[in-house]
C-alpha cells in the first residue's frame, strides 16, 4: 500500500511539470529484458570495452569498464578549452578535441565521455564544475542536481552536487552567491581566471566594490576546505581601471554589490580573509578534488531511483522518452567504474528512458550508483582517440565539459 501511495505521489509531481501526457515517466515493475555482450575488447590497465544488445529490443549499448583498483587509472574532468562561458562569450568543444588537447600535454587518455547538461547557446554548464580543487563555475541551474565527485584519492561519489560557499572576514561571514556568475543585487561573487576572453577581470557591472586576494598557503587541491587569503588591492568605485588577476594560480577577485559591497568595503590591503567551501550532502571527511554535474541519480545504493531522482532534481520533460543517453556508474566496492553510451533515434537502436537505463545498469553490471549525463546529440563515448558509439548526426557536438580517464 505504501508503494502505491509513493507512485501516486511521483505521478502527481510529474503531472505539474509542464510535459505532455505522452512524456510521463512510467512505473515499471519487472521489465524482463535480457542483455548479452556480443563483443568485448581488452584495453590498457585491465580496462574493458563492451558492446551490449538486448534480445527483443533494438538497443546498441557501449560500456567502458575502468579498473579503479589499478592505480594507473585516474578519473579527471575536462572543461571545454579549459575555461567557462559567461554572458555572450560562447565556450564549447568536442570531446575529440578535448582528448586531443589533453593528450598534447603528454598525458595518456584511456577513455572519455561527455559530461553535464549545458546552455546550447553559449555552453554554460548546469552544475558546479571543479577540476584539481579549483571551481571553474557554479553553473546555472537553480535546482541542485546530482553530480560525480572524485576525492583526492581517486574514489568516486555520486551525490547532490550543491556547493555552499562563504566569505569570512573580521569574524563575520557572507554567503558567496556564485563562482564566475552574474553579480545581482546584494550578491558576493568570486571571479577567477577561467572566464573566457575576459583578460583575468570580473564580468560584474560597475556598481560595487572589488578585492584582489591571494592565497597564503599552498593549495591542498581539494575544494571543500577553508583557505586563507591576503588582500592585495581594494577597488571601491570600479571605474575603467578594473582589478586584474596577475597570478591565476593563487589569486581571486571578490566582487560585491549592495549589502555585499558594504561587507567588503571596510576591508583594507593586508587584511587576512577566508573562503569556506563545502558539500553538505557529503561526509565532511571526504576531500573532493573533481566535480561534474548530471541530471538524475538514477541508481542509488543499489536500487532503481529513477522516479524519485526526478522528484528531487526536477523534470527534464524527456525522462520517459527514449533517446540517446550517457551515464557513469560504479559498483559497491568502487573498484569498477563504468562509462556508458546508449545509441538512439535510429531503427538499429531506439534509445532508452531513465527507468530503462537504471534497469540495464543494475541488471548487466550490478552497479551501486548511476549518474545520468547529458544525452541526445551530446552522447559521445571514446576509447582513447577512437569514437565508440555511432553518432546519428555524423559529427561530434561541441559540449561544455567531459569525464576522462587518464593513465598516471
């Protein structure tokens, strides 16, 4: 009886999301699909590539299994062109180009898959992205979404990726609205060198106050921590000569408007301030190095969570439709990590909805947690520099960010 009431609650929530009736997420009990591996390939460092099909449905599914017990394999994230979009500044890059660019630095890329959902107009990603402990951008979604978080030891977590940040000065604190976001009324925003085409300056309007701060101690390359900074410059009028970051590795710009302006305007050159970042949904002992967003923690603690994930994170209006999909997952012991692309919109492979992905990942690979990534034309899986899945548009869509596996 409780299960029926839960399903009714889910359907009522989805009824008011604005989707058409044909798009409602169905509740499946026992789908009964049988999946078989029709081809497999051994990759470097005990990794594997699988081509999976189902006996009765036209599905082509490709999965790369990464052996995380092999310390040569590490999960790292990549932002398009190693920067972020803002305003009218467009920033997107194909997965193929990302891998080529990373490889040119001497790193060996074993595999890659597309990442977070993003604004198709300019490439702004939905959820906060962090790489090597540095926040690239807070993202643009107002509803917290799930993400893939990697700790400093390379252990993956899938959880709500809701970064909370505070600026601390004179034994008082002020909530940081965003990193590299729009500075609205009473907002305090942190700007760094990852804003595309912005000459290491903020993108804020002139009605505020800005500080240039420099980290005092070397970074421990984790994001959820408290770090101390020294104020180097104060700009209380933001005229034509804007504060500029000289050392991108250690310096940030703090920009405040209204009440936030009043909070930072009393500070002086030489004052010591702090920034505290945390992820409330994670154990505070877990030190996070990498974060990338998705939409839907569709398998959680070994159970199909595709319906409740939509209740928590909001409807995308196509969760019940079959489309090309991408996802990542890991097993309970976290020694196997999966990067999966499901082909769709074709007679040879019709795509999956979120419920079917969750069912497949649990049945085929017995995973513990699954994160749904951007899909459709963005769905791209690569083994090294080789494209794995078929792209209906016959070209790789430029995307906002990606998940890579590197060989240490």
